[in-house]
């Protein structure tokens, strides 16, 4: 399968700080690729090198077959960028912003108008298309920025935290459109802090820490590859004391959450058998018993060296 993005030993240095340290990865054509990392890890700097905003100090970035050092303009004509902060012209209407974007891409006005109308409809901005952007909410501005990035029907879209701080409705509209685009073949490069969003959307995720790529795989494989955090969740039909729970074999810690106990255990099998035995001894029935798998949040925290909340 051809690659849409290829980064090889990509490096960026600011003074005495190496912000991105020989990062290498490839993004396959037609996939949704998530790029994750703590604040200051190098996500935004990497994305800026990939999109030609800043030059790399070492290594190469090839996007849609174009070397971003020598041929960035032709690459930009084929991809769209959605920054975290909306950058539409506030004194223009949504329609005027889209028409201006069409002119900048050298597109003919009639097909641009048809495409603009389609996008405004999908993103629920049609009724406000002639209103100045300065009166828009954050969610409306972000939807407009997405429409502007998609106006020329790009093969690849870079998105930086596209749903950060948005209302539920705006986030839903944006994610639904991204899924539809991807089904039609658009490659998506998504930078996000939202682990649930990455888990639902992404075919693969790369995790960067202190400028270095520390993991690259499908979300489910990343979750299964980390050192397993063994958990048991159980609820009973009657009260069981905390001292009885914490004294069970293999139980490390026990925490009450609503009507259930959340246990951290050394061995899931041993702990489950101990819980069943305890219920039998106490004359209690087990209402629910689960052994939840690690989450992408846990994989992220372990791989980046951060602590569990």
C-alpha cells in the first residue's frame, strides 16, 4: 500500500532544545493516523514540518510524493490543514471566506460555489453563511475552518485537536464528516489529546515523548502490549465489608465506586476465585463481575511516563 506521508529521521532544534529527535514513521494511503503525546512532546513541531510551515533541521518529510524541503507548494495544493485555533477572517462571512479560499487555490467559481454550499449544509452552517464570522461561536468557527480546508477536495487532511473545547453537537458533526471522508478514501492525520476519540477513529497511533517516537501501532495492539494493569470490578446484592475485600488473595488495592468494588490485583484468575468464594461464604450473590482490559489512556500514560490520575 502506498504511503501518503513518510518521515525519516525528522529533527528540529530550538537553541539548546531538541524538540523533535530523529522521528521516523509512515502514514498509509486511506488511513486515519493519530499522533499523540503530552504537551511539549513535539507533536505540533512535527506537524509543522510535515505541512511545510517550518523547515526541518535534519531528516526528510515526504508528503503525497513531494519533498517538503524542495517542493512544498505542490504538496500544499493537495492537502488541507485544520489548525486548533480557528483562523478564518472575522470581518468576512462564511461564504466570503470560502470564496476567498477558492481564489487562493485558483479554482473556478462555479464548482467552488457548489462545493461550498455542500460543505456548509453538511456542517450545519447554511443558515448563517452570510453572517460575519466574528459573531460565530467557537464550534461554528471550527466547522467553518474544516469547510475551508476541504473546499479543494484534498487527498490528505491534517487536523490539530479538531474537537478540543467544542460543544457536543459541533464535535459530532466534525467527527461524522471525517468518518465519511475517510470512507471515500481521504487520508487523515489527527493530532489529539482525546484518547477515546483516537481509539474510536484511528487505524494506527504514534505516541511521541520528549521529541522521540516511543510507540507506533493499532490502538488495540498498543493496549495489549503494555504491562497489564490487572483489574477486577465486582458488585454484590448485599453489603460486603472493605476489610473482607482487601484481605482476599491477590488483591493489591480495593476502592468502592458507587455500588461496586474496583480491585487492582496481582493475578486476575486467583482474585476472581477468591471473590466467588467470599460471596459464597457471606451468602451473597454476585450481581456483576468484570475484568476490564487496559485502556488507550493507560497505554498512553505508561508509554509517556506520566502517572495515572
